[in-house]
C-alpha cells in the first residue's frame, strides 16, 4: 500500500495503477510505434524492444510519482504544432494546435485512464464522443431517429440547431473539471491530474522556430490521451441544464421528445457497460426512466432539436451556460435547419444562418433526415480524388505494383466510399455511383487514367478479394443493426432503438436496414443454433462466397481459384515484367486480344495452342509440368492450374517443388509473351533478370535475417 505525505503525516492513497503488468501491456500493446514524440524525441518504437526492463524501472518510479502527485517537468512540457484546418492560412483561428508530449507521459495517461473511468461519475447519455460503445455514426443515427419521432409526434418537421464551440479544448476552465471530479476521485489521482494539466508549459513550433515558454491558464492539451474525457467532464453539465431549464421554462412541447433508459445515479463511467439489455417489453424495464432528448453532443459538436419555441429557449439556455462556465459559442459556424423565413434564432445577439442542408459528423442532413444521395455523391468524388493523388505518388502497377496499389485502395480509399453507409440504406442509383467510383479507382491501379475508358475490372476484384459496393453496403448495414441490438441499454443508440424503433410500425429508414438479407439470415442462424460461434463472421462469409459463385459464371473467373483470397501472384517474388505477365494472364490480356499469330506460324493463337501444339514452347512446357508434383486435370490449362495451387506465403516457395516450378512458370509466360509479340522492340528497356533471381534474392534476404537474429551480440 502506498501513502501520501501531507505535512508530517502519511495518508493512505489507495491502490495505484502502475503495476508492472499494466505498464508492460501499455508499452507493448497501446503505445504507437511511430507517433510523433515530445521534446525528449523518444518514440514508442525505441521503447518496445526494452519493454520488460523499462517496465521494471518505471513501476516503482511512477508509484513514487503517484504518492507525490507530481510528474517530471519534461513530462509536463508540450511542443505545440499548429495544423492548418481550412480557409485562409494567414488567420491563426484556421489552425488546430496539436500538442506533442513525451511518450512517457502518454504511458502514464494510458495507465491511469481505466482508474479515472472507474471512479468518475457516468457522463450524460447525450454525450457520444470518445466514449466506449459509442461513435459518430451512432450519434448521426440518433439524430435521424429523433427527427422522425418529432415529425410523428408534432406532425411537422423539427427545427435543428447545429452549434459549434469556439476553440473548445483551449477555452476549458480546468477548475470546473476538478470541481466535478473532486467528490469521486481518490486524492492522489485528482492531484496528479491537476499537476499534469495545471502545471504544464508549452512552446509553439512553426517554420522551424520555437517560441518562448507559455504557461496556459485555461484549456486541455489537444493530443493528450486524457483530454477528450476531461473535456467531456467539463461540458457534461450542458445537456442536463438544458433539459432542466427547458422543463421549467414552460416552452417544452407536449409530449416531449424523450427516450427510456436505465438510471445511472451513483454509477461510474466504466460501469455503464455492465447493464443487461432486456427485450421490449420486459418487467425489468419498469425501473427505466424517461429522459428528454432535445440535445446531442459529440465532443464540441452540439445538435439541438425541437419545435421553434423549444429551440429558441434552448439557445438562450446554451448561451447562459457558456457565460457561466467561461467559453463561447461561435455564431458564424452555427446553423439552423428547417427554420421558416420569418423565424429568427440568435446567440449573443447574432442571428444564426438558416440552411437547407448541413453536414453533421460527416453525414449530410436535410429537413427530412439523412441525405443519402448527396452523401454518396460526395464520398465518390472525394474517394476518386484521393486515389488520383495516390496514383500521382506511385500507386499503380508500374511503380508500387498492382498488389500494393490495390491494398492502398482497400485501406485508405474504400473507407471514404463506405462512411455513413451503415446507417443510410442505399438505392440502386446510389450503388451504381459507388460501383463506378470503385471501378475507376481500380483502373487507376492499372495506370488507366482516362475516365471514359471502361476495361473490365472483375478479374482485379477477384484477385484482390474486393466485393461489389452493394454487398459491402449491406454488410456494413448488417453489422450496425446487430450492434444496435447488442449495445448496453445505457447508450443512447440502444435507448433510441428500444424506445422509438422496435415497434409494430417502425420508421421506414429502420425498416429498410432490418430488411437486410444478412440480418434475416443471422436471426435464422441464431434460432437454429443459439450457441453458434462467430455468427456475424459466418453470415458475412456465406454471402461473400455467394458473390464469388455468381462471379464464377464468367469464363475468365471460372479459371481462377474457387476460394476467396488475395491472389498470390500479387505478392510472390517476381520481377516487374514477370508480375505484369502474371496479371495479364489472369486478366486474359495474355495472349493479347484480338488474337495474334504465333511466331511458330499458327494463326490467331489462343492460349490452349501454347501447351498443346506450339513447337516453340514444347520444351519449356514439359519442364513446367514435370517440375509440378500435381496431377493436372484434363481440359485444364496447366498455367491456370498451377496458378491456382500457388502457396499463400512467399517463404513456402523455398520448399518442395516450388523452388523450380515458380521460375519455370515465369519462364513459360515470358516465352508466350515473346511468341505473340515477335516484333516487340524490347531494346528500349533494361534486360530482364533470370526468372529465378527474384526468388533467390528473397531467400537470401530471409537467410540473412535469420542469421542476424541468431548471431551473438557484439562485445566491442
């Protein structure tokens, strides 16, 4: 047990969060390797190799810091780098100040975060930002449901005010946070937090210049792991005061816009995940309480929803709250949706802008709810532009290679297309737009930049295991619906679903999501086998396999693998031109079309000619088939068969027959290319290396790496 020294007395400070196992886990699993370091220039990558001895040193030292409630000065020093957001770069307000802090401070923050969540009181249900089991799409979906519910109750479109807090993190009065936490946190933790944020010093770095040291009196560090939750504590009184103030004002509509949820008095933030979800109806739900839902928060993005009178009163209450707690709303960035031309809505005496649509948390809203068409068109445009930028940097088959380019598309570009699809049922037109955008990005990976060119992309989708956007959208919808039914009842999404949507006549947008074929199959699977392992993955795999089966109706796809996977030809060791030939064979571009005469004299040589009756390839084809230890079925092209048997890992080529079969395969494709392009002038490019060189280089690199690991450390 550790103690806290006050005067000449030692007081019990309770258990600390800095045991060896916790620190070791944070260093190994939760510390990013390549995040920008603070003033000490120490990165996570430097600490991971020495995680065990470092944790042994840090554990007693951090326990000492816990007892003293102080951290070293270097860990309370931040370098602020302004990041340009948008608009005029000469205006300081258009920059976001990101604080670069010591990696050791981040380790401390990650260690104490679970303790903070376990001791602090539960935040308001309206808060959806940076909390467990919540997300931006959840909050956008909640707004959609509340807008429909308001329309059903009052038979008119709701007025929605989207508010923005000016310099939210920088305007925080930290004394408000400490006051809210003082009755709940153990003294050692509270005093340590005060030391970490009240006694911090910062310098601003810009254009390779560093400013003098600044000691900020307000705000929390942008970039700190604890800042989001501390900001949530600061703003947590806003929804509660708006709720109480509206009820007392006499302007609240009847019946009010409300949801039923579990009471959370006396519950900590981490305990919110422990509540059981009961079906509707259920006797246990009799203890639930109704809570008005006229305000939604996601960090510093606030949405107020209600009748015109309610919204006006809520704006007055929001202004009073800001004046009381020392922050300000930004009226130029605040907008009103569904406001009549004669209505006026003000903050600080400034009239707020009326709009017909607004982008809330990345999702476009109109007066009727989510604008799926606008969202899809913008996502498609942004994704294609981003892929074009990657292409200019080398994301195509002649630079990074086709495999890397398609992985870049799947990792960075496809999520742009997908954002919001989980909560917005797409129409046939929407799916066509997304499919065209995906196909254009795939063509860019083939270095085809002409938007009017439409070569087939289905072979590339199969090689890279890319589903059509229609299926991808249905998978995202399915995952969201499953999650919406499994979240704990303390979340607003669960309360919205149980209160407003799970009824005999749900809203159409929810009905469309639950008509998803994957969701129906999922429910049937659980009825047949309630103990099924990984039912979500099972259903998704089943529908992905159905899609592949449908694709295999095409002759070119039927020649490829029967199972979904990344085709090994995209990453096994091969030279650039050998890789082009492998892909061209899969794409049916080799032999080229229209068919050309073979160098042996055969007219319009098709691919079967090269293994049946071409004298030029007789020897190399025999070498290939002899080296392969498989029995090649009749009526199957040997090259197609061998490609479908390729191992999924490059190191497997070192074993068995693959060490000779793989180079033999590459050599055969070279000869087919030469036989069908006898007049091709290859003198302009460098001579190709032997077919086995890429594999030999890979094996040599693997052996060198293995020897380096086994070598004893240097004694010099």
